[in-house]
């Protein structure tokens, strides 16, 4: 196989110039993907040959090479437009049918889970970009592709950072991305903005989608936009007032009576409904302290970053060591949340609901048995 | 002040960042026309500026309107230093000058810079108000429609086909002026672009004038070319076919309304007063007498006036157009004697006479009241253009028209009924014939006024005869127009370029072309033909040597459409006979053939004789019956040449040329036989000259014409039969060839009905007794006999392998890879035998440059490289387009060039059109027939209108008048051709000598194979024009502009032609590597050219370009300096089409539509 590629290269030497331009820009999805993956032309040719396109169409190696080069060139010329997808729709240089345009954009902004997991929550700075070769080595994704993905994150971040209104909508509008992809980007932007720690060893088991889900929860519930869509503020920052209010929750652990009351209410509700009731009862104070402390510390940006690691250390790990099932966790958290509402002396019901709603769904998502 | 041009700059978008500090741009716009410039305000700090300027108004001559482009320059304002240019937009406003084309130009145009390419877009609005100019002798020709389309455009019918028009303008090339040493590349490129734009405008205007002189209103098959002669200058030349076209009213039920409304609705109220008269005035003053809209309304007129002139004519409604055309000429004729022979400037008297006449014949004048004031221009002061022109008409028009009656009949022979009368009465005097041909073709008319020419012609026939060319650039014709096809005629001439000293007198270049055309004409005569169709001209320049080439198809055209009224019934009668049988029949004397060919009886009608092989440059005629499918056939050849200078170089080249042509021809014939086919259409032979080599590329579409005999096989004969292994080798090869032929026959579905061959030898068939008068050109035919390029004598075609060369040849014959499954290819408009087109199409341009690594290559080596280059290019195309399978590459057009030593450049432009997968062939055929029926009726309808022929075809009127309407169409009498006989013989023989003796003359010409054939099936297979197809494309919100080199889009109907697109761009870079090397540079340039074409079409309101072609692609590079430059010239017709589904569905359409809606394609 290698030999064939080499002869193709030799023939190529004497072809000084070789272009093909269609009135409608011809783009092969498969070749586009190879280009996005950061393959060199000759690697792409190799992959295509292995894919059997040659036998299918009676093509020779140099035909394949010519086609690949040509398409790579086209993509390169399009790249400028892809970086500003709104332009792609009303530019005049390439005549591309709308469905193709959508495909081009979607694929250009698609990213590898392995890659995003590496940079999630990191500052999208030059420094991070410099380290991309490590990421490339670690993930097996080509450096070129890493750079494209990183630049996409950064570009979206830069544009959306300063914009008012709902984050996902902004991304959809400016980058013409389909909804799921726009949500993923919202998560990436949100993580990058709040610099959540995701790289620690304890967090390694979590996938990007776990985080993206949590980000969605946070965006939808803990930002200013979450309370009032009309508020002219950004979706990327957590609601400062709310974080401040969270401090009031401390009463749940600080007030001994309240804590006991809370515990007994939860235990009454749980009794007989789970195998790990004993562990729950034993751990209640610990767990409750953990969750309320997380809440109380969120005014401090450093602790915001450690939000996920805290959740794991303070809640998920203890539960896991006691072999709680996800159902158990769900049951526990439901009653834990609801019971607080019955506490007469607990006045911060709204904040509590807002806090525990997110915490509960995050934990459930992060709780892999 | 005949015109007011108005432009408005609306907005810009995607502008480049010009100010690094702010990352923004302070843009403003300069709008320039002629010497007037306007500026918009500066729109500070924006990449998407909104100028929304006032209307900038330019008051200009219509001459300038035709010549000059509107130049829009976008600049970045700089307070401290000079303003930086961002880029320019040139807008050709010609389409606005024609009443039936676009009315407004409005849209986003790419801002183009010759160094940086496209840099953002600008939204512009342009309108033109044309005022009346009744001065007959003005220099403008607004209103003449131009079409690149090589057949009568779809929504028109030809009333009269006048004939050949040509023009040529020269200038110094700015790139070679002294000033170029001190100006920037950008300034130099822009000067060049602007100059060429000006020259094309001028050229078009001049051709328009000629058309008006001839009484036409349109140029069809307009071919414009540039010769970049370097030091010696820049030549822009154009040829075309002058026609009088009439819009088919069926597409526009209210024929009158569109014209009136055309100009007005889009204009605001303030404009409309001016606008309406302007278009109408334009029409009438142009005396382009035939206008779509006018047919009905002018009825009154044509009855009142022409009756005087054409007493014997039936006043059929549709004939009203014809008389008007004639009338103009009548006036000319009348006026001319008044100013005998003075070719000087027009006298006031004449101007008055004419102009007073012309308004009166315009019905439209009466319909608008405001034109009075407008048309009272200084030049026509004496004319009273009162709305009461009917009265006026009575006074003025009889006067001029009475006189011509007595004096001009000899000049009127071209027009319909007169011709018949005339011919009968005057008999066939040579004089008359000459004049007849002269009148129509009006070839190289200079700037003098028409009437004078007409008179001059009559008086100095011999001199005039030299100038008349019965040529037609058309490749597609109305059914019945083409009677016989003789074969390909071509002529080449090698010239040494010298500086053009006086640009206003491009006589040398004119003379060169005239010489070539004469040659072509005489070749045609040698083939017994009086006309040349599918005519084209080209050049190849290498330093100071220039090869001029012309080629066409000798043919005999129908003259029956010259008659009208009384003879109509006979036409009908003729039509009932097997249609178009004559097209295949030989036009020459079978006993005295211009070259040896094996004649057989036509396999369709079995009455007339056909040759064994037929080569033509035209498209496959609609009525031709084809067996199986066709395919693209190419002959490729490369010959080394010693480096030489000047005269020596020219001689060397001219010595090589005949061999090159001969070999190309042989190759074509071999490949044709190998595919089991017997006819070539669309033949195009390109010879390109470089320093060290000559390239020859012949492309054509091979088909099996049912009427022609089945081609014999190819037999290989070894020279030395003694050697046993050699014998073995030969028989192996023979087997391979036989296998290939068999395989090809299967592939192309060639299974002709069994037919007992009877070779016509001596027995004189009955048909001979038909009253044919054969011309006697014995000498010439003897001469041509030596030129047996066709090898037609042998039954089985014998290839002798006597040396390694021949073996190579045979090998190369067999190495042509067949097209991959699902693909067809042809270089004609569409592939015969395919009917199930879908509307999915993809036009593309592909360019390859190959560097010859080894300088000391043999001819064989070169050949192989060149052959491989072309084959690989085709393979790449098939691969690229595999997603469209099944599909056909149509109009595959190769342009080869030798840009430098050791470089070969091949550029291909073609369109891939998907076929319907689901529809079976049978189905396709059926519905094809159905649509064909429709097409035929349509065509017939078209043909009820007189086609005025400029060519000499004197005998036909006679014969048809007498009722001798032979199916095959009687041949013309020999007299006309024999006039120039001696001179022709000279040429012919001189050429032959060159072939034989390698004479050192520089001029050259050739006659190629020939013949004609016939077919009998009453329902001929044809290209189904009304190609139905599935409407596949998802409707997109973006304005999509389709482009195709064909004259139509399958599954659609063209409802309006918006004007010609003719654009010339230069792109240069000094950062070649940064732009992705030569490929990256050219790739983006071609994409930019496409984008600019699309933008202009969209701005005209169109949604497609038809008959698109890339005429020129000159690429130069200097990788060491990191520089490259490229020039591209493209042209086409901007149109509006609508899908057939959107039309009211006729039953047949619905039916075929149903069959096909299932499949889908790539879209656009």
C-alpha cells in the first residue's frame, strides 16, 4: 500500500498544477472528515484506499491523490468562512446548497470527547494551546485537529462571553449550530468561564456528557438568566446573589436541633425502603454537612472551581463506599430535600429548592455505580 | 443626450480590515463612468457600511453606454496618507440597453482586486434611461441582442437568418507599454481589464451596427476572442450570426405587454415617463425591424406600406415581420443612388429620409405620447414625431418605398417572395448570385453606411465577392434548415506578428482572417456546398508566431424558407416526405467526387447516396436518427519542434502542421471505427504551438448514424509476413482490436439492423436522373483526391504496422480507457440516445499543468505523456462526479496550451448532468419520442416563418417553385461556386503540395472527410429538448445561479434572456506560496470568476447562465519570484428559467413527470 502512495507522489512531481472547481462546490463528506481529523493528504489517501473507494470507482492512486488534494484545498479555502458561519450563508465565493452548509458547519464544530475532556474547565489561553501537543499525544488526536477544536472553543467563548441573553440561543444564532451541539458548546463555555476543575484523578471517570449535563443544570438554575430571562445579564456567570444566599443554608448544620430534626424526618421517610438504611442513618450528618458546606463556600471562586471534586469527596465517595445504588441515592436526596421543607424553623425554602434541585440531578448523573 | 445612467450605492459587507489599529475600515465608494466620477460619503469604522447614497446620474452618449463599463471603486479613507483601494467592480450595462433584457441591475457584487481577489461585497443599483436618437448614422447600436448560444435561443424563433458578422479591434497591450515599468502591477492589471472591457464593448457595438445594417436585430452564436499578441498588441475579435428573431408568443401570451411593461414597472413613477418612450424609441430607431412584440401591432403597417413593395405576397400575419425587414433595405437601396458611391460621412438628406421613415413604421410610437419631446434631438431636428404618425406615414413612407420598387429589385433578392420572383425572371446571372450572397453575409463591412455598400456591391462584384462569407456560427438549426452536410472544412495559416502600428486601422489582422475565410469558402465549394455552418475561428500564439485557424462544416442549407405565401403548400408537401433525409446525402457529384469516398445507398431511404463516414463541427441535428449512444472521441498528438526564431520558426511550424492534422485525422478515424461508429459531431481541432513542440487535440462526439453504413472492422497487416513470432503478435493484436470493437458495440448499444451492403460502384442509380446539375470542379477534385484523409476506400480498414511507430499508434488506440459504468461523455450539447435527464447538473472547470521533466523527449514519449494527461484528467473527472451517476458529461471542452517550455496546460469545462436511474431506457425512449413529437411541432411552427438565407442557394427557390421538391433538397446549381473557381483551385493545390512536398509556404488549409447520410424513420430519435426531469433540488433560500455550457437546462423553460455576460479578469500574486502555490492560486481565482459571473447574473435578475464558456485561461508563473498571473475570459447568456413543473402542466409533461419524480440528484 505504501508503495502505491509513493509512486503517486512521484507522478505528482510533474503535475505542476491541478485544480477542479465546480459551480456547486463539490465536497465529499468522507474526505471532509479526514481533513477535519487533521490527516495529511497522503495519510488521507491511504485511508481512502483502505476504504475501498478505488475499487468501487475504478480509480487509480493518483486520481485519488488529485481528488484528495483538491478537496483539502477547497476545505482550506472554506475554513475562513467556517470560522464565521454566518458568513458562509451569504458569501458569494462558494455556491453550496444549504443542507451542505449545515453539514459543513456542524462537522467543523464537532469535537472529540477525548479532547474536550482534556481542556474542559481550563482557561482557553495561549498557554493551554501550547500544551496541546501533550493532549494530542495523550488522546491520539492529531495536533491539527486539536488546534481546530481548541480554536473553535475559544472562538465561541470570545463571541458569547460578552453577549447578553440565553447562552445556548446566542451560540445557535452566531454559529448556526444544531441544538445539541450548541448545548455542548454552552457547557464548554460555562466550564471555561468558571474554570471548574475537571482534570483531577478522582474526576477522571466522568465523561464530557456528564459534565455537560451538570453545566446545563447550573446554567438553567444557578445563573441570573435562569431566574429571569428578561434580565440583561450574562448566562455564563453564576448568580452572585444566590451564592450569597446559600450561606444562609448553614443553619441546617450549624443548628443542632435543626440537624437532628432533619435527620429524623429523613430517616422516618426512608425506613424500610432501602437496604442501606443503616448506612444512611449513620452517614446523615456527614453527608448533610458536606452538601451544606459546599453551598456555603460557593461565594469563593476557588471553591466554585472545586465544586465537582467536592461533590465527589463529600458525597459520592462515601455513598459509593457504602455501596448505595443510584436508586438509593435518588431516594435519599429526594427525602433529604423534601424533609427540609417541613422544618418549621428553616426559612430559606426557595434557596434550598434552587440549590438542591441542581445538586440532586448533578449527583445522580455523576453517580456511576 | 441619448442616455442617462443612474447608479446608487447601497451598502457593503464583509469588507476587509484596512486599519490594523482599529480592526475596522473607513470605506467610501467612487462611481465612475467615462470621465465623470462621483463619491459617496465615508462610512467610518465599519466592515458592513451602509452608504445608501443618492442616485448618481451620468448623462452620456449611447455609444459610450455600449463601450464603457460602470466602474465602482471601494476605498478606505485615510486622513493622513493616500486612500487605499479595497477593490473594484466593473458592471457591463449593455443588458440595460436592450428593451427586452434586464431593466435594472441590483444586487451584491464581489469587490474584486487583481492582487487580493475578492474582498467583500457591495450592493449596487443601476438603471438606464435611454432617449431617442433618430440619427440613422449614429455609431451606437443599442438594442441589438447578443447571444452566445449556438442555436436559435429557446424563447425566440428565427424570422430571418442574415448571416455572418465579424469585427476586430486592436490596441496596444497596456502590459507592454513603457508606463508599465513604473506603475504597480495592480494599476497595470486594472488598465488591462478596463481596456479589454472597453474593446469588447466597442466590438459589440460595431457588430451591432452591422447587424442593423443587415436589417437584423440579434446576433446568435456570438464568439468573442482575445489574442494577446504581446509586444505587437492586443486583438479582440468576434464573429457571429446576424438574425432577426421574434419572441415566441406562446411563452408570453400577451406579446405586446411585456415590452411595454418591460422598462416601466420597476422604475419609479418619476422615471417611467422617460423610460417607456426610451425603450420604444430605441426599437424604432434601430430599424431593427423585427421585434417580438411588434408582430401583431405592426400588422396595420405592413399591410399599408409593403403592399406597394411586395404585391405578390400573401399577407399572412406572421409575414409582417419579413416585409419590414425588407423595407429597410428597400430604403437603403433607394437612398444609395442618391449619394452615389460616396463612402464619406452620411449626408443630412439621407438621415432625414430615413428617420422620417422609421418612426412611422413604428407602431409603438403611437402608443406613447411623451416621446415627441424626447425624440426631438438635435440630430433629427427636422423630423416631426407627432403622435399622429399614421398620417405622417402616409406622407413620407410611400415616397421612399415607391422608388425602390423600380430600382432595387436586384438588391432585394434575399427577401422571401421577391427572391422567387426575381430568380425566375432574372435567371441565374452570376452577378445576382454574388450579390445574393453578399447581401446576406455582409461580412466585413466597415464603418461605411449600409446603403452604400449595397450599391458598391452591385457595381464591383468581383471585389465584393471576396468579402462575402456565407458562414454561420450556429451549430444547431431549426429542423429542415440543414439540407446536406458535406464535411469539415478547415484552414490554418501561420503568421508572423508585427507591431500594430495604427490601432484604428487593423487591416493586417483583417486581411489575415479574410484570407482564411476565403479558403474555407473555397473548400466548401469544393465539397459542393454553398455555406459553412458551425463555423469558428481561433488562434494560438507563441512569441511572434501566430497560427490562425478556422473550421466549419460545409453544408447546403434550405432556401425553401425564403419563399412565403404562395409556396407554402409545397413546403407542406415536402414535409410529408421522409424528413431531413438530405442531411446525410452527399452534396457533391458522385462521379466527380472531391475526394474518394465509398458511397452506399442511404440506409434509411435507400434512394440517395451517403458516404461511409461523416465528420462535422455541428451538433447532432434534431432530426438525425442515431443507433445506440454516442461517446467522446479524442485524438491527441504532440510533436517536437526545434527552437527557432521568426521566419524560420514559422516555416518549421507550417511544415509540421499538415502532418499533425493528418495524424489527428487518422487517429480520430481509427478510434471511431474502434467504437463501431460512423460519424463525428462537434469536431474541434485545436493546434497549440510552443517553443519546442506542437500540440494537437481533436475532440468530437462519435455516433452511429443509422443512415450511414456500418463501419468495417480494423485489420492489421504486418509488413514482413515471414517472421512467425511477428505474425503471432499481429494476430494477437488483431484479436484484441476485434474484441474491443465488439465490446464497444455492446457498450454503446450499437446494433444496427441487418442490411445487405451494396457498394455503389459504377452503376448510375436512378436518383441521378433527378435534375441535379453538378458543378464541374474537376481540377480541384483531382487535386483533392490526393488528400485521401478518410481512407474510405477499404472495406475493412487496414492498419499497416511497418515500424515501431505504427505499433505505438495501435497501442495508444487500445489504451483509451472506456468511461466507467454509469458515465457517458460527449462534447456536443447532449448525448444522442439519452432522454431521461434530471435537472441535477454540475458545471465545472478543471485545469492541469504538466511539467515535462525530461527535455529530450521523443515524439512517442511526448505523445504518451500528453495522452496520459488527458486520460487521467478525464478519469479524475469521472471520479469526482461519481456521486451523480448515472450521468453524462456534456459539452466537454478541452483547451490545450503550451504556456512555457516544458509545460503543457489542459483546461476542461463541461457540465455533468444526472440521468434518471429509475426510468428504464424503454421508458425514456417512449417519453423521449413523445416530447420529440412536441418538439417537432414546435419546430415546425417556427419554420413557418421565413428563414432568409444569405447563402447562395439559387436553385432551390426555383425548384420548389416548380414543385420539384425533392426530398433530399436539390443541389444548387454549379454556377455560383464556379465563379471563384480558379482561385480556389490555386489554394487547394497549393495546400496539397504542402502536404506532399512540405512546401515552405506559410499559409495552409485543409479539406477533411465528408459526407452525408439519410434516415428514414418517420420518428427520428432526437435530443429531446423538452427534457423532462424530476424536480429534485430542495428549494433553497439562497439565490442559486446555475451555470451550464449548454443552451438549455433540462426540466426547465427559459422565459427570458437578460443579456450577454462577457467578463475578463486578471489575477496576480506576489505571494504565491502563501496562497497555496499555483494550485491554490488558480483554484481560488476560478472560484472567484464563477462567483462574479453568478453575482452579475443574479443582479440582472437571472437564475442561470447558459452557453457558458471559458474562452481563455492564460496562466503564467514564476515560482522563484513567488509570483503568478492568470487571465480568464468567460462568456455566456444570463437567463431566467422556470421549472417545467411550475408551468401549466401539459398532459405529456405530467406523464413524464410522474415517471421521474422518484429519483433525486445532487442539485444545481
